C-alpha cells in the first residue's frame, strides 16, 4: 500500500469466541481487545445499503448500516455474520472497507455503494476478499427470490443444494456485484459456514454466535526504515 501504510484484516471463527454485538459486555470486551485493541466501528446491521464513512477511531459505532469505509490510519472496521458474506475491500491508495453482504443487502446494492464510497475517498483499483459464508450446497433458497436474483446478477448465482433443491450461490452474487464495479474478488479465504463446525451458522445449526471481519489501515513501520 502507498504512503508507508499496510492493510491488516482478520476473519474470525469459533476459536475467537462469540463476537455478536449483544453478547455480555464483560466477555465481549476482552475478546475484542485480544483481536484488535481499541474502540471498534461496529454496526447494527440491517441488510440494507447504508455505508458509514469513518474519519477517527470508533466513529460510527452502533449506527444502522451494513458497511464502513475509511482512509485513516487506526480505525477498526468490523462487520459480523453467521451465514451472510463478509467482504474486505482495499486499494493501494490507503482506502479500506468492510461490508456485510446477505442476499437482501446484495440486492439493495451494498457492495456497489461501498465501492462508490471508497472511490469518493480517493480509492483506485479496489480489490476484494470474501470470508466464510454459507455455500450453495447448504443454502436452499425460495424459487421466487432466486429468480429475482438471477435476473439481477445473472445465471451464475443459481445452484443446487446437496439434496437437489434450488440454492443461492452467495459468493457468486458477491462476485457479480463487485464485477459491476470492476473489482476483482479473491475467494481463497471463503469456506461454508453450513458445513464447517469451526464457524458459526444460524441456518445450519441455529447458532446465536457471530464471527467478524476486521479491517484496519496501519502504519508500515518496516517500510519507514
């Protein structure tokens, strides 16, 4: 990253504990501090397309939104999920974003709005990385809603579950949404929350717990030597 900066990001799982925002504060605080010390910009996720612009550490915490972006060093951007996709976005210009992308948010344009907000902060050549989320083999989906998403994103989002029912390929929908913004997506960190017991899944196991995606811009001290 330019200007002596680097991006730090983390996709958590069960091994990091339950990070849902409604967890007991006495337990949640230490779990957060162990991962990234300092105030988090966490969101009251509403499956929409609102994006919070963060200019200082902790700004925007608790706002109803599904994404946050910053070009500042220090703010910890956090989004949470059990089956929805979490997407990290960054550019070499020192702008980063974190987005919570369930099917409703994707349909509403949350990823496109997040990229737009990053570009407004000076980002060029944005790239994305998708974390753990439910994959089509475990994600039976209503035919009417699936047809609407196929019309919106294309046929690649339609799939089948392991037992042959209509399913949504959530990662393909993320890729299609970002493709409209010419943003490449790295799939190498994604795994199925429905299949993988090391992750939380509301749909597959009824879990109350949530994992998180954390993104922060840091000073690259090694680059200053």
